[in-house]
């Protein structure tokens, strides 16, 4: 993997589960939405640096990524834990989380979806593949714990176009 | 992500593309096979530490993982570049690469598939999910370059049970 991208991996993965990362997406009308993610995979696929994120089809973000095929992953700076926690519990359909938390959106370098200025690391990603979690291949305990509503995740494989 | 696992990530991802990592699998008869991988994703999924590997259905390794649902990923030590390069070009159906290169297999701690003693880092993984690359969602240039034989990868999501 590109050494520059790889250098960010430890901090990214260590913050992934706690407090979480901020996934930013935009719909075709140009509206942005933010959600917190606690899962994700980073590495190389199809010779590209890739960030894989998982989004349930019921999420507002799902609609947005389907429309734009792009997203940014933003690694929060210290002191942003409360924001990250809240962005994981409220839907963007009900509240404009970006406005509510005074998050500043900045133009990305390679895609239309912006990045969050207050964050420390920014990944700009273009969706190169997507797959649906296959219900019949989900272990029974995971199914019971994570999919009581059968809203199986879409896995978006995003080519990392740049990170900084 | 578990700090212990995360600490190994930089070295693992930096060796992934060059020279590559060694993926070890075992069939139900207890025979092991090794192949070189240049792609893979590491992170958290379903609250588990996960190593995702991609194996074409035509590969000997594919048959082995399908039979055992386990694999180990072994990060080569310095000086193993030649072995890694060769293990990526010959099929285990034709040559016993483990014997040919005097690789020493050691009992893993949590699974039946062994690890390669000469390597530096060992991931023991249990398959928790698998997905098939979806041909109609593969970008045309990737399709042409990587799938002229239509042998689309199976993506194995392995829970990292331990790493050392």
C-alpha cells in the first residue's frame, strides 16, 4: 500500500471503534449528510488503495452514496467525541447534524463530496464496487444481534483518491 | 480496533503489495497450500477485527478455504522476497510449494490451519462471511484488465482470532 496512505492507517483504525469516524456523503441536490461509522476496512484491492464502509439500506447516507457514488471518511480530532457519538444516534432525515454541530464543510480535492474541516484526517473515496451482505451466509448469532430488522448492510468499496 | 492487532497493520499493509503476503490454507484431508496475495483489507466489521482476502474460484486455495473455512495470513520476514514471488506464480496443484521452499509449518494457536514459521507476523482467521465480486458492478477497465477469464474473486471475511 502507498506509504503515504498507510501512515494514516494506525490512527484511523484505532479511532474507528472508539469514538468512531465520520462518513460524509452528498445527494444529487448537493445536500450533505454525516453519519458515524464504527466499522470499516482499509487496504488494497484491484491494485487500488481502498476504504470499505458498510451502510444499511435504511440509512439516509445510503440514499446519498447511491446518488453520488462518492464519500469522504473523516477521522475526528481530539475533543470531538460528543459530536461523533451524537452523529451515530440521530438520522439526518430528522436533523441537519452538520448545522447542529457547527461542522465546517470544506471542498474536497478530487471529488464533489466535501470533507469536515474540524477533523484530523480526510479520505476522499470514489465507489468502485458494492456488495450486499448475503443473509443466508450471516452467522446465526450475528443475524440475531445485528440484523433483527433484516436491514443487511451494503458494502461500498471506495478507491482512496487522496488522503491528508 | 484492538491496539494489539492495529500495531501490526502498518507493516502488514506496507508488505501487502510488495513483496506480498503468504496466505495459508488447508483442505479437509489436512494438506496445506500457500499462495501469495497482493490485495487484502484490514479493519473492523460486525464488531470483529477482520482480514478480508480475495481468492479466484479457479485457485487451489479456494477449494481449501471452502473446505476448512479458516486461513492464516503470514507476513514474510526480510529475505523472503524470492519465495513470495514464486508462490504467486505456481499453482499448488502442480508443485508442493511448502516442501519446495523448505517452509516450516507450525501449529496455530486457535485454528487447525498452521502458520509459516519463517514469517514475521501471523494472523489466524476464521471465515465469518464471504461474498462474490458481482460482474455487472465491476468497472469496465477493471473487468478488461483483471477478469479476461471471468474468474471473479470470492471475498473471504476472516475474523482475526489472534495475531502475533
